[in-house]
């Protein structure tokens, strides 16, 4: 099973600040890494696919990078509406797995 | 618009059973793999199962293998999850999601399953 380790677990950030969340895979997964945003009491929403591909209607301040085992989600100029949990997910092999999540709080 | 709506959750005793349903609309259901993912209270996301578009390919997480059964009815645009031999640790919100090229691009709002005596 591929284990995805996210860091940090929690981040408290002021608006307009830059946020960086990392996801490390226990073995190489190429670019089969996707990022989701989950706001309180909502279902997850796809933010970035295949490590760095943007999703339509997702604000351009969200971007992703990486390949192999190390990946990063960046939120440029954080907005209040970005308060949420963020999860990485690998689709390289079964079982499909998710990172433990990173909760982003707005100061 | 593209939509998934889950139903069938509830309170059940350990050892009991439930059948979850997921109604799809706004897309050609029979073209897509479909998945179930769950989230225990205050916890992260856990993949449960997926089924191919035709229903011929099925996979389960080890934690539910032998107890849960995924199925679909393409004529009714519906996905199902039969939950048997339920345990307290199966308590979670269960999401239905469309699998598109490997990732889950559309999610339902979820249905809550509570296993408690």
C-alpha cells in the first residue's frame, strides 16, 4: 500500500499569505497525485489533478507541483474562503489512498 | 448539472446491515467507473470500493472485503453499497464519487452511517 504523508497537519495563516502543503509518497507514483479541498460540512472538491494540472473554475491561486514521491500544493495569496482541509490522493495503484489531511485556518 | 445523491444511511447495531444508494444525473452514468469513499467522524478520507462502468471489475479495501458489496444498475443510473456485518469502526459519512481517468472528479454530499448498540 502506498502511504501518503502530508505536512503540516495544521496551519494558521493570515489572508494574502502564501500556503505550502507537502505530500510525500512511500514509493514513486509518477504524476498520479491529486489534491482535494474539503470545507466544513461539505464533500471534497477536486483542486488539482495529476500533480500540476489545473481544474476549470478553481481559482488560479491554487497550484501543484512535483513528481515521483514529493508533491506540493501552493495557495498564493490566501483568501478567507480557503479555510478548509486539504487532502492529497494517489491513483497509481490499489488500494487507492489519501494523505492524512492538512487543516488550514484563517487567523 | 452533474450530480450524485446518496441515501440509505442510518443508525444500525453492530452486526447489522444497511444498503446505501447513489443516484446519478447529468452525465452518462454507464460510461464511468464509480467509487465509494468514507470519512469517520473528525478523520480523513478512506477509499472503500470501486466498480468499473460495466460492473465486471470490482475492488475493495481490505477493511471491508468480505463484508461490503458494491453493485450498480446502469438502467437506473444508480450505484449501491451493501454493508453487512457492520462494526463500530464502520461509522462514517459515505460518499459516492465518479471516477474519471483515475481520480474522483464528482462527489455526492454523503450519507451518514452510525453503528452503535
